[in-house]
C-alpha cells in the first residue's frame, strides 16, 4: 500500500519484533482502507483528520472488541502518525492530543507461578511441542519480556557443561547475567544453540533477516495454543512474567536488589513493575 511505503523498514530499525510488525501492518492497512472508503476517495496522509481516526475506532468498538484491543489499535495508529510527521508526510501530528474514551477493566492476577513450575519438566521434554514454544515457556518462566526473548542470540549463552550462563544487555541497556542449572532447561538451550549453527543467523527464536530456508518464526497463536494444551491455565508470556515477579516477592521473599538482578531491570523500573503486580494480586 502506497501510504505505508517505508514504514516497515522504519519500524524494524526501531527494534520492533517481526511478529508484532505483521500485526501492526495489518491493522494499518485496514485503517487506510477504511479512511479511503469513509471519504469516498484515495486519501493522502495529510488529509486524514481526527474525525477519520475516531470513526475507525468507533467501527472497531462496534465489532464487540475488548477495550484493551481497541486501545492497542489506537497505539499502532499513534505510532504511524509519528512516523508520518517524522518523514514530513504530514505537517502536524495531531495524535498526541487525540483523545478517545475507553473503559478498560484492570486484569486480575489468577495465575500462581507454582502451577506452571510443576509442569515445567513435562513441557520442556514434550516430544512433539515446537522447540520455539519451549523457549518462550522457559524464558517467560525466568521473567523475560517478549521483546527480550526475541532479541536473544546464541552468542549470549555459554555452555559450561553442568550449567549455561547468559550474559545479555537488555533493550534498556542493563547488563543481565543469569545461570541456568536445571538439566531440562540446559538441554533445551543447548539444542537451540546447536540449531543456530546451521542457520544463517544466531537468533534463538526469530531473525531480522527474512531469507533462506532456515528462517522460521512460528505463529504465536500456534505457540500459545501448544503450551496451553499442556498447562492447567492459558499461557501468556506477560502473565507468566507477572506471576513470577509476584512469586519472587511473596513466596521466595527476595530482596529488592535480588529481584532487580534476577529480572535484569533498573530499580526504578522494578518499582513500577511491582506496583502493577500488587494491583493484579490484591
């Protein structure tokens, strides 16, 4: 689509994961098609108005979508208009001042980390579960954000025989060192490191180089459904991470500094994360 020309490359340079970008582009294509139909002509970027955005969101809300889903779509549109302004395709980015009322129910923490810990060995050793699914599970259980999981490379890990050591600089520029000592975790990580040898890149679950027979990034719906089928509750990366943080604080009684080290985040970030955790697990 002409109006989206250059946007994909821009977002990849900004560090968005390939999977998230696919979702974002589909939404923006839908938005552009709507605006053209709404105005009964091929609209140029500078012609799009706040009323167009509001009409599109009204349509999405009328479909019965959750408020959180509509909010996510609004976030993608805000990102797109920032790009249009940045490259000079619109004279003014009106989206920072754009308001759209959405009532979003706060999620309630229902997952106990221990419920998934019990199933860990079964999941990581399952004979037919996709290797990438095992990776998302393993790293979510260790408190990784989705965007960090998809930045991991084999070069960040050292196989020391009885353990695997990770040395990784996060997207927030924090040096994060973890040691994996569980034999089932080690087996999965070593298998992935060996897989990387035969690829044209060493990303563990994805790559920004979309070419070659070895480039595979599984559909996240398949990942989640495969894991959910083996677990007592639905698998969602962020929910598992929140449950892990709550377990560190409430069950394992880790100190603030210990938690920051285990999670690879700055103390200020941990403060805000803990606030979110306490809101969910009241």
